[in-house]
C-alpha cells in the first residue's frame, strides 16, 4: 500500500471518528430534549416552571446548532456536503435554522478504485425528518415584507389547503388599524379573520403559525401565498423540532380565550373552568344571529369551512351592557354593541394546545433519533 493511501486512510479514519463523536453528542441532546418535552406535559406547571424548561431546551437547541455546524481537523464543515466552507445551518431573520449546504457526500480515495465517505450532508439526516405537517413558505410581498417559515402550532386545527391551488392566501386590508385575513384560494372560503394587526404579530391560519417582522411589517395590500413545502412528503428539521418545543413552553393557561373580529365592539371576559366534571376541551364560537340575540356553538376548525358540531347554547337574549353565558363547565361574560352575523372565536385553554403540539413533536423527535442512528450505523 502506497504512503499516499496510508495517509488517506488515516485521514478518513480520523474524520469519521470525529463525525461519529458529534453524532453521539447529537443523540445525547435529543435524549435530554425528550425528557424535557415529557416534563412540559405536566398540567400543574405554572409559567415559571415552563419557563425553566424552555431555558434548558434553548441550551439544547444552541448545543445542537453548534454540533450541526461542526468542523473537522482541516477546518471543513462536516455537514455542508461539497460546500466545505459554507456554514451548514444558519438562522434566518426569524430565528429558524435553514440548511445552506448541498446534497453532496465527500469521499477520500483510500485504495486503488476504493472511495470512503467522510461526511454526510445535513440534508440527508438533519433537515429531512419525516413530519405529519412539514413547513410552509410564501414569497415576499410586493412591499418587500416577509413572513417566516410556517409551522403547525395547533394540530387540532390543521388541514391542508384545498387542491388544486393548495394555497392559503394571507391578505392585509387597508383598515384603521391595519387588519389581516386569510382565505383558502381554491374554494374562496374565509378561514381566518379579519383580525387587527400590529407589527411583529404572529398569524395563525388553520393551525399554522407564521411570524412577521416588527421592523419591516406587512402593509395594506400585501398578499402572502402560503404553500406546503411538500404535501406528498412533508419534512421538518431537527432544529425546528427543538425550537417548537421551546415555543410550546409559552403556551400557558387553563382558561378559554376569546378573539373578536377586527372592528368589533364585543368584549369577552372570564373563561375559567369552574366545573371540571362538565368540561371537555373543545373549541367554540359565539355568534349573534339576530338583533338582541347570542348563541354558542361547538366547532371543528380542522375543516374548510368550519364545521358546527353542536349548538351548545341556543339563541337567547343578549344585553349589550353585559351577558353571562355558562357552557362546557366554564363561564364567560360578553358586552358591547353587536353586529348581526359577527363571530367571536373561543379557543380551548393553552395548556391543551401545548399538550397537542408536544405530542406531535414527540413523533418527529422519534424520527430524528432514527435519522441520526442511521448515520452512526
């Protein structure tokens, strides 16, 4: 064996040993992430307890990001494919790590006609984690404003946009204050809003949340065509999984919350669960079917249009000075001048949404383990 081949074999062995050490460290990070995600499911945790879990998850995220951007002894990035001088994972302006490398796998000639792989592209195991949802994206608006990658934060409300357009369009309206709404393009169905907007607000459409830029927010007339990156093979990346687990620790509360439409005069308070025996986590909407009337319906928001499951409280008298409605073990107070046909959205408690999201993320975390294990083997 020539000295050149011996040198190549030594280098390949060294590189692969280094790479395997990084992969094992990634696995350790995921094990701790898994433990923390399970802890976050504890319904008795208060905001401070969840904050502590979120801080440790953030440390795990930082460690994982550093591992995905590891270099070998020659100063080349391990997981950027052929782009050895390119940082594999860089955070975009919204804080989401995006893969910057290619799909190449570098090889070293260690014997006559025998090449040995010495790296794995990040696209082959870090950013191709199987997912029930994957990511959603939209081109910049005409104003230049952008929205972030869209990720599912409320699995109970998710559904794909209707084919053939397969697009949810987010529209910003010339109202004061500025408002936004979203439609399912194929059917023309209004699926969110109109809701008031302030710079930096997060927008949620069919359970998919996108972030906006507080320094370069959308303006009236802006449109964003939100599409699933791959409906046939949805994928996420390991760093997004941890990031979403961090975000989930901010879903705190056992109270039902209300959201009125932009321009509404309706105010809603209360929402505490007063009778747990009569309570089942669910979503509702309050409507005003006629002057001086109010009613409550249980709804399924994972359909287009929203499906009314049951008429929880039939139409009854509404007093704009204040009307108390008891339903599903909770009680809410509504006041303000009504507009016939307007709807107030009533969302299940945030603790329930956190449990739903963490349950979904645990499946993606399991596939993250498998991806890394396959590289070690």
